[in-house]
């Protein structure tokens, strides 16, 4: 008979499955400047963000910029930011401002009305 407590697992007992490590999620707000409206920026941003598995939104602003919120794993958000520096083929991006943002509970990436 083993010396230890029969209710305690020994080295041969199956161990409970460990949970996968939690995936870090970040949120970044972007303000994209240049010739970025009227060149399919919102539609192509939606396609790119969806391809990357991001949640968030994109919208035109009255001042001629495009604003976006990207939520997801850091590598995917960084890839979206890199894409924003290029934009769609007809865009002429002059600069992209990136700000840390609060996480929002969004299921997918959507186009929002102009602000």
C-alpha cells in the first residue's frame, strides 16, 4: 500500500488540462491624414481588419481624415497600422496618428457614419 494519502494524486495520475495562455488584446485609435476620403478607405480598411481578425470600426470625419479603432492581438493591430500608412491604392496617406484606446466589446469590424 502506498505511504501517501490515497486521495492525493501521485506522479502517475493524470493532470488536469491546462488552459491555453490568454491572448493579449490591445486597442489603438488611428487618425489617417491625406487624400483618404473618396478612395474606398473605409471599405478597404474593413476588408483588411477582417482579414487580420480585428474588431473595431472605421469612419470618415468632417475634416477630411479617416478615423479607425482596431482591437485585437498586438501583432494584428500593428499589421493594420502598417496597412493604414499605405491605405488603398488610390489613397495618398500623408501621416497616421496612433493613440492607445480603451477596449470596447465589439464582435467584428464595421463602417460607421461620418462624424
